[in-house]
């Protein structure tokens, strides 16, 4: 359960940087099967954290764009 709490407090940059390190270690090889599996699982968790942050950012951008499209411009107010 501690991993879930940690995941929710990780910022995007932290998760991304750790994911980069996990991938680097996996690509370098030299780890046992058990270590590789643990790294893979951690990478999956970190990827989910990054995905949630990016989806949240996309939702905020979409909401902001919708708001700006719904607001009348100065030209529309004059007509």
C-alpha cells in the first residue's frame, strides 16, 4: 500500500526521471531475472503515474480551450 501512496505524491518530472533510469538499467543488462522483473514492474507503475499526469494536463487544456471558445470576443460583443 505504501507504493500507491508514493505514486500519488510523485510529480511528473520525478516519475519520468525515475522511469528513464529504470529503462537505462534494463537496457544495460547485467541484472538477474528477479531484478529485471522488479525493474519492469516499477517501470510500469511509473509509466502509469506519467500517463495520469499527462491525461490530467490534457483535460485542463481542453477545459481551458472550451472556455475560451465559449467566451464572446470583443468583435462579437459589438455586433
